[in-house]
């Protein structure tokens, strides 16, 4: 019996790959090893669990046991891979070796936690997975005051959702505006204004100097000298790619695990997909490139050579007080903006110095123009 295709990780990328393989191949042996329970869930739903009053179990679409049965997978939950042996083509878990024919790394990324002084540093909560939410669910539900470190996409979405669920929320970020790498300041200002009106407090151009335990929670001491008192602190300060196994195996690394357009690493028998994979110098933790990657990798694993072709993707920001969709680069590469604003919303087109359109943002009722603009951007 030949060795199986082996996948490490059980996030969206891993499960999308398995579903894609099984559309055309029901029999090839697939083994999957994951450090958590391995239940199938929709990770973006974590951004609005509070306003919907959802528990961790509510987010599970298919249990790991049912997934394994439905898709004919030898699934090993709570099995942390210790090392990869590229010569012998095996992985080790608890001292036991498992051989592979092809190996797929879908190890994802962890929430980044900035270094902060104080005895409450270990109390920081992250919400980058179902398991993390499950661990902190009770504490977050009971909390009345919550601080969020980071005003990027996830931090902004969480802040609005927590506020809509009745929490007091303060958001801290060193940048001058929300989602600073994604939204032009004038769009970010409109979003911030709506969120402030709902009661969210923003401490921009600030960092957290210290977190300390106090009688009724945690004191959050800012670089400005201001102190906020909260019950919980959430870090939404970005992601840190999980490359430990790849590093141990001697694979080529940069921002992530470097892969070619076939999703192949520097070892011809090892592939990477999802948040951990670096494609064309970029790590792309979004659903669309993962969906495209899963289709290409499924073909390559079946012996049908195919290369990934990435188009500009549409990003939906889950902020119901001011719904937003965007694509391309509206900040770093933009030298001017064409702005159209009325009572129905805002349309922003970003242009570079060569007068080429490089990105756009649409808000509220203007979101119906997103797909025509995306087509224009990709032409």
C-alpha cells in the first residue's frame, strides 16, 4: 500500500483542499494531523460571534469525526507534529513516525502579541481560531469592558461587533487611522466617526506600555500616560506565520514558507497552502487566494501540472454600521484618489503616478458597484 498524501493543519485551506481533491478522486489515501479538535468551521464568523450571541459550538459546521467520514480522511485530532524527515519522507508525532507520499503544510498563522510589560501580559486573549474563542468564551461573555490592541481589519470588525453586543470597547493602535494599510484616511475617518457615535473609544497614535492586574480587572497604561480599566484585553495586532516545522525541515523561508506557482516548496514532495504560504513574495491570509490555491494544488497532487494565476481580490469588511468592500491598493501605491460621495455612500478609485487604477473602495449602497470595478481593475 502506497503512503498517503499527508496534510498538517485543519483550517480552511486544508479542508478546502480535501474537498477539492474529493470532487474527482474518492479513493487516494489522505491523512490529516491537527493540533486541535479539527472541527470544520468558518473562521470569518469569529468577527461577529458576540452580536449574534454565538458559542464556539454554534460555529461548527461539521465535526472532525463526521468530516473524516464524509471525505474519506484518516484524521488525527490533537496530534502535534514534532518534526519532518525529508529524506525518509515521514513525520513524527509523539515519537511515532508516519510516512507520506506528498506532504502539505497548512499550518496557518498565529495572532501576533506585542511585547508588553506588566503582570497581566499573560491574560491577553487572541481570537484567531475556534479553539482560542472556546478557551476565552466565558471570560468574554462576562466582560463588560474590553480593550483591543490593533485597529486593522480584524480589530475594527471585532470592536464594532463587541460594541453592538453591549460591551464598552477601547481600541488602541499606533497608526493615525483605522485599517491604515487598507483604507485612505478620509474613508477611515468616516468609519471611525460612525463607530465613535456608537460608543467605541479610539486611542490612535498610542501603544500599550503596561498591562497590570488590579482588583476589578486589568489596567491598560498607554504611551500618552492615559490609563483604561478593562475586564479583558484582545490582541488583534496582526498575524505571525507558523513556520517552525518548515524551518526544522530546512525549507526555504522568507515572510512565510516560500512556494512556487504550483504551491511547491523548495522540496519537490512538500507543498504549502493558506496563511503560511508565501506566493510571489506575499503572504495572503484571505479566502479567495486560498480557494484558487486549493484548486491548483489538488491538480498538482493528482499528477496534473497546473500553475496558480492570482487576480486582484475583493475584500469585504464586516462593519455593519458602514459596510465596506475594497480591492487592490488604495494606500501605499496610490498617488491620487477620485472620490464620489453622496447620501448612498462613497466610491473611491485610487490611481498611481502613471494614472493607472490600482485599487478602489466602495461603501454602503455603493457596494453594488464593487464587481464592475473589480473587473475594471483586473483588465
